[in-house]
C-alpha cells in the first residue's frame, strides 16, 4: 500500500479521499439511518474537510451483517475500524444514536491513549448524564412500533406505507433503538475537545435544557444552536447547520 493511503473499509461508505484535506469529519447516522445521509455534505463544508460517512452494520453495503444491539460493542468495533483513518486531525458528527456513538468513541479513544477529536458536533440528543424521560420502544409489537415511528417523523412516509420495506427496516430500527435505550452512562472527566450541540426548536424529545447540558462534558469551548424543526431538524435546517459547522472547523 502506498504511503498516505488506506485499505478500503466497510465502515466508510461513500468516502471520497481528499489528499489536500486538513481534517477528517466522521459522520454517524441516527437510528435506522445510513451513510447516504452524509453523501452530499462535502458540498456545504470547506474543501479542507474530508467527509467520512460511517456505515454501521445491517444496512446499505453491510445489509447482510447483523446490526449491533448494544452501544459498548458497537463503539469498540467502530474504534477498531476507523483507527487507521485517525492519522490526521479529525472531528465527529452524530445525530441522535450517532451522538452517543461519537461521544463514547471519543471517551474510548482517550482510555486507549489514542488521538482525540478536535471537535464534537452532537445533534438531536439529550446530554447523557441526564435521566431518560422516554419509555423504551425497541421491543414494542410491530403495530405499536410503527405508530411510534410515525410520531417521531423520522421514517419516510413511503417506507411506513410499504409493508415489504418495513419488513426490511424494522429489525435495523429495533436494533438501533436498543443501542440507545439500553445505554447506561458512566461518569468520567470531561473531554478536552470543543463541543457544539444542536437541537430542534420543535423537538419534544430533546428540549433546550437537554441540549445545553452537554456543556458539562467538555473542558474546552461549548456552543449550543437551536434550529428550526422537530427531532429530525437536520433535514429542514441542514444548510444552516453546515454553515455553523464550517465556521467551527476553519476557526
């Protein structure tokens, strides 16, 4: 292998190498989401940023692999898979489930004495030290789970109304929700990297106070941004969010 190159990784779907990049941005999807969410992000970010969409098992090019149902094993697997790519400055972005992955991955890398992210962009998630106010739904019977997905407004209507697609998607969604809803926070010292936390103004699952509480997880700078939209505000307010992230990444 040539110097400065990496073997292809199943964890990095739609990854386009940028030899001139000064920083890699690893992007982690929400429950049921996949790497395609971030396929176009490079158009809205500085050219010095190499966007690295992360693909968990059980979807897309990894459809035949069983999805993880617990956060700890998932984060350890992500750390092993991405380690060769942490050879230049990097940052993490995560939404909802992806936020938990980003946060615990940064803490795991610190425990292992590895390089630390320069910045965490944490979106659509209450700070982990707060008690959960929502009931677990990953083990609901199928009709009730589908109704909860309608309420959360994260699953496209055409998928919800297509039985064959739902049959394919539900095991992945259940597994991802189990990852989030069985997570147990353990107190550790704050991280040394900067944190930007994003929330949706109409998100009833993650109120402003839950977003603001991320400030206690960093010894460095903290910024909070509340954007238009519900729990999946990153679709409605994506352009604004990418502008905010760009300012943080080039400052």
